[in-house]
C-alpha cells in the first residue's frame, strides 16, 4: 500500500519533471535526514498496522469458527438439560479460545455448585464478567490501529514542514533555481501523501474491527439470554418434579 502510494505520486509528477529525473529513488536520494526518518517511521507504522490486522483477522475467524462448532455440539445436551455433558463439551481443549465456550463455562460452572435461583443469579454475574473479558480480548491491538490512524498524517506533516523550510532556505540564499526548488517542495510533500495513505489503512481497519466486535457482542448477549432462559426452565422443571 505504501509503495503503491509513493510510486503513484512519483509517476503523476514525471510528465512535468522528467528532465530532472523525478522518481521515487530520486526523491529518496535528495531527501534530507528528517524526511527519510519520517518515511521510515511511516513504513514501520504501516507494517505495525498490517501485523495487527492479520493477527486480528486470524483470531476473529478462529473464534467464530470454534463458536459455531461448539454451538452445534452443545445443543443436544443443553436441550436435554444435561448440565454435566454440556460442561464436558465446553471444557474440551479443542474449544480453547472460543468466546462462546468461555461464556458457557462460566455459567455452567456456577450452576454446577447449586441448581436454584441463587445459582442462576451467580451464573448471570459470571457470564457478564466473561463477556467483559472476551470483549477486552477482542479489542487487543485496536489502540495501535487508532494511534496510527490519528497520528500518521501529522507524522507526514512533520517531514513536509522541514522539507519546505529547506526548499525556501535554498531559495533565500540563491543556491537553487525555480526548478530545483519546485522539485524540493514536491519531494517534501510526499511525506504528507504517505502519511495520509497510512492513516487511511489504520482508520479503515479500526472501523472494520469495531464493527466485528459489535456483532460478536450481540451474539454473546443473545447466547447469554438463551442460556439463562434454559437454566430457569431447568430449575422450574426440577421444582415441578418434586
């Protein structure tokens, strides 16, 4: 993404600056220490965002896949009010890291101690805590994306500011002609363009994962309601049987 932005900006200016050899490599070679440092920093920020994006995609897809499998396997013992069988399935190692599994394990663990209204209340509290824990896990890395999205343009502007200062300094002491100064300003502005491009990636990914987190939260709340309804029915059935 970053190199695409750089090459696009360079190629867009080649028609007017071909005689000066205006290209990405030319800009890099002519850039000062600060401009180069800014570009390197933006590359690091982009790579950081990509690493977080890939890790989050893998984590979300894995958790969702495991939750679907667990829902299918645990449905039968749940419908049969087989608390022990359901708990055994939920605690199976193959479902480790599954948000639905952690929620059910919290609720079933409390109900395993006492099957009455107090047990249901304890299970509800345990499920609420589990949902908060799972939401925190899902938000891992989101701070990085938010930071990149909000600060990348300013990092780019930092390099641009010093590039423009250098260009006007050359014009002031008479060491550069208009063509050279124009090329210098164009090279300085490249850091702003790269900063905006990196910020776009960060903001897009941040908003995308926020949307996925909201969907998972809705699923967890729905699963919690269904579980508590099941527990209440089981307690009522047990009382009626007595």
